[in-house]
């Protein structure tokens, strides 16, 4: 900002009229019926169109339904500007694939997916994006680019459901799921087990697929499997506490992590949203800690937060690791034992710790698909 290369303006007309490339990132909202409302995005396009210069590049980088850019948003831009997309200005779409808390890193490191109204617009948009992106992946149409994030989310939801089912299968087979998973990830080329990132994206995918038996059945099945993990967490917590000679009722439970994905700040679809009420109904005493959220932020959301990891874990009867943040991955059995300073249970939902080493320190360990080694 000091050298004039970056400026912030509260006047959309002024900002757009002085720009040759405009990114529109306005997200959809949700109406009272739970349906997605793209009115704010339409309004942003209208404001941009009213000040748009001939030859400018407009890139929509917001979550949209397939077909929205080439129909409604294109129409709004053309009516407001008096120009034709693909002729007087260039129109493209790029799915918003950044993660909360890591936006700048993802913009710099992740390839950009691009679709446009025609080849000329794709070339111009690619030139603009290429100034910051490590790689640009151009697709044949706006619709293809819009479909990328929906299909990516569906794949992640199904991958997570498969991982959860595999963990339960390993329990029945008396096999350590963590050991098998490590082989899959490190030796057989599996890239890991991602988690869905957005409740809004889930809603959009549901609305896009509709009620067709051929499409929605897979998403519903995956969602049911993933929601069932809350019940599994409660079951494991009760079993682990019994191993310590304790009951869930009135036990102090420290939940580590409320983000929806590892090392992010978003908590819109956190697994804790359903876990915490279930524990409360069982009359457990709950505290929460997440290094990605401030104490005040957690308190404002309604979480019974602690200011630090040590404060949360101190004198806890059970520690539930809900999200595999980097800070939690670095927890050693010795540190856990020192922090708890008593006989306690550790329920490791993402299976990021060494259960055998933890139990060697006198703690009780539990996790989906964990098999205690003889």
C-alpha cells in the first residue's frame, strides 16, 4: 500500500472503473427455508456492470450452481454495462478453492481452475490469473468449471464416509486401522482422507442433485455414515472412561479442536457441533480448546472455552481429539501425561497419535479402528 500498488476503496464504482480485471467473490446466503440465495452475488454483478470498462476481465470466484454464470450473472452484467460478454468484456468463472485461514497460501500454491464464455475470454482470464497462480487449468466452458467444486466436495464426502466405514470394519476384523491406513497413504499412493469443508457447499450439492434416486442416494448415504461418527465418539468415550474406572456423567471432558478441517479457522461444519450437545445430555462437564480460534471467539459462539491447551487438559478425565490440528499432532505421550497429571483417557478420533505409547504412560487410549497390541 505504501508504494501505491495496493489500494482499498469503499466505493465499488470507483474501484471497478479504474480496473481492467475484476474478481467477484460475494458468497451466497441462506434464506429462511434453508435454500441458497444468490441475490447478493447478483447485486455485486450489477454494481460491477454499471462501472465496467470495455475490454475488462470479470472473473466470478464464488460458490454458484452449475449454469448460473452463463445465464443469470451474465445477463445481469450485460444489462448493467450495455456490453456483450465475450465481445466487449471477458467473462470467466473460477471455483473458490481456498481454505479459511489459508487464503493467501492457497491462492499462491493451488492451481486455478478456469472456464469462460469463449476461447478469447479464457485466454485473457488465464493471462490475468497467471500473474499470481502457479498454474492455470483451462476448461471448455463455464459450466465445467462450476461443476468442479461440487464434484470435488462429493468425492471428499464419500472418501470420508469410506474412511469411517473402514475404521469400523477394522474393529470387527480385530485389525489396527491406523496401521492399515498408514500403508494406504504412504506406500500405496493414497493421498489422505480429506474432510468436507463447507455446509454451504453441501446444501448447494443437495439442491443441484435434487431428489433423483440416481444422484442423492450416494450423498445421503455418505452423510449418514459421517454423522454416525458422533455416536462412535460417545461410545469410545464411555469405554475409555470405564477403563479408568470412571463414568461419563460428571466427568470433565476436554475437546480439542472445533474447526471443520485441520489447521483452518472455519467451524461451520465442525464435528463438535453435534458432539458437544450429546455429551451435555449425558451430564458431562465439557471444556473446549482450539489454537485456531481465540478464547473470546469461542465464547461468543457458545463454546465453554479455555485459553490454552494446558488449561483445557488439566485435571480432565478424558481428552477427545476432534480435529487433527498440527499442534495436536505434536502431542507426545509424555506431554499428555504431564498435562493431565492424573489417570485419564484419550479418545483420538482422527487417529493421529500412538495409542500403544500413550497407554505405556498409564493413560487409556481409544480411537476408531484401534486395536490394542498384545
